[in-house]
């Protein structure tokens, strides 16, 4: 379940190398009911509502980098960066995949459940 507080551990966008974040970075995604917030060091970056929708494996070459296991999308309103990511859980991690990886403008992030 998405409910709870997730702290960022890794992010990568476009052709830039990824960035690793240590525990205690204080950059969170918080899901409560149908609401979300993105907070970094106590500053709210975005907030709104969300729903989860089941989505088939994308056939668009743009989304070819999304793993087969990612069968759901996080539809948030407003959508940070205008993107509606596919997501999956791996252990205590939430992994988000969005954008057009075929054009080197895709993004990927990992979040660790903290509470």
C-alpha cells in the first residue's frame, strides 16, 4: 500500500547520472487516504489528491524502460512535473518510473517506507 511516509533514496532523470540519498534526507512523499504531499526539509513542494489505476504494460517505445512488474499508475492531481508514473513495490521500497526513456527524458526514483 502507498499509505504512509516514504523517504527518497535515489533519483535519476534524463541523461543525468542518478543521485543517491542517505537515510535522514528529510525528502518525503506522504500518502494519507486519497491525499499526497511531497515535502523536503519541512517545505511542502506539492500536494493534492491521487488515485491508483491498473495499467497494461505500455507498448509505446517511450515507456520501454518500465519493468513488466509495474502494472499500476499513480495518478496524482496536480501531477508533479506533469507526469503520471508507473510504480511497483520491492521490499520496503517504492519505485516510480515516468517520462520517455527512449528520448532520454525518463525519470526513475526509489523511496523507502519510513512510517
